[in-house]
């Protein structure tokens, strides 16, 4: 799930760079960027949540079975640390070159 959310965040950065705005939905993000992103939890089929906020700010949410572990650590892993249950992460889209 963290890998899926990280991929969505990267795609949001690309979309932001191209359009100077955030997409209205994950479905728009998936089709507009041409990115190969997963927009639903593969284990449950439940869609991840994406909500544009103000400006470049947005929120991503997912439901986790358990707490993040040390083995989940990777690039930006501290940001994605989570407890079990529904967790939301606020991000800011960044321009990519």
C-alpha cells in the first residue's frame, strides 16, 4: 500500500508539473499522466482516497492491516509511517524536471 501511495504521489507531481493544478480524482490522474499507478488496494479492491486541498496540497488515504515496520523503510519511509486502520497523509505536489 505504501508503494502504491508513493507511486500516486509521484504521478501527482508529474500531473502538477504538466497542468499547474491537481487532478480532481485518482481516475483522472491515472489516465492523464499515462502512469502505471495502482488506485485501489490489490488485497481488498477498495479504492485509495485522493482529495485535492488548497493549491498544491492534497491528501492520500488508505486502510492498513497493521503498523509500519522497520522493514518498510525506504525512500521517504518516515513520512509513510502508519498505524493499523485508515490513515491519511497530506502532501504537496512538487514540480519535476
